[in-house]
């Protein structure tokens, strides 16, 4: 089974997540936006064997600590989808704009495509390409646990911003309704910011994507 810990990082309180296989304690870090010392302490305190870093998209609050963490752990970076080079190439500019420590442009070891899978220990997560907030945004889905990590696509009661360059509101709505909601009302999700929710709850009450919206 998959276990997880949510670690809000950076002044944006971005939900960096540790996910691991209970039996083997093999793990991945999803969206390490910063505060690498704190992430390392949580990894050591839980005796986790981190195998890789997974990225949902290239905004600085999600990826700012990635290069340093990858170097210190000696692990590869997987994701996002290739279109996200648009944002990863601009990391130095993003740092200046949002007051983050200088970070060079980032290139993952593996770009992901819709329908790909990633492994963590013996677990397999499905990759969904969910553009709209950013062009190469991906979500990670562990079907046996009915859990999705959705980055800045969907939040409890809200959806991702689409006013950035290459944002697209219609695409974002299509990704949520066409790819996330069909997973099932009983799926829980970890968003990039704020509390967890379920797709069923959002279909009932989220003013942007509820069935009645
Ligand atoms: Zn974002």
C-alpha cells in the first residue's frame, strides 16, 4: 500500500509530498519546491529510501528545491510532460520574479507522456497529461489506493490559475472533467496547495467544475 506525508514548503505553502510503499519504505518526493533540509529530515526520520523525484509542473514553488534534492539524494527526476520545458527553461526568471533563491534551468531525466507509468518500489502510478494551468502539467494516479496527486490543476473548492502565458481555461476544465473525474468519485487527491478532497466532493460543490457549473 501507498503511504504519504504532505509537507507544505515555500512562502506559497506548496504541498510537497513524500509517497512511499509501506512494506519496503521505497519512496518518491513529489514537487520539492524548496526547504530541502526539512524534506531531507523527514526522509531520514522515516527511514525512507528515496528512488526518484516526480514533478507535476515547472512553476518555481513546485520545483525550486529539485536540483539540490536530486544532487543530495543521487536520484533522477521524472516529469513533467515535455511542453513544460517552456517553464523549466525560465526558472532563473521565475526566481527573480517571485523572490526565490537563484535556480538554473532544469531538465528532467525523463519526460512523461499521457498514459506512461512511473514506479515507486513495487507500486505503479499512472501519468495523466493535464494541460491548462501550464502546458506540460501532469498528474500521478495510484489506482489501488484511489489517490491522485494533481498539482495545480484542481484544489478543494477551486481550480488552477490560467492567466499565465500558455494557460488555457477550456483545456484545464477538459482535463479535470475528462481525465480526473472519470477516475471515480471515491478518489482522494492531494492538490498543490491547501487541503485534500475527493473528486466526488468537487463534482458536488466546486463552483468551477461541479456537475451543475
Ligand atoms: Zn503552478
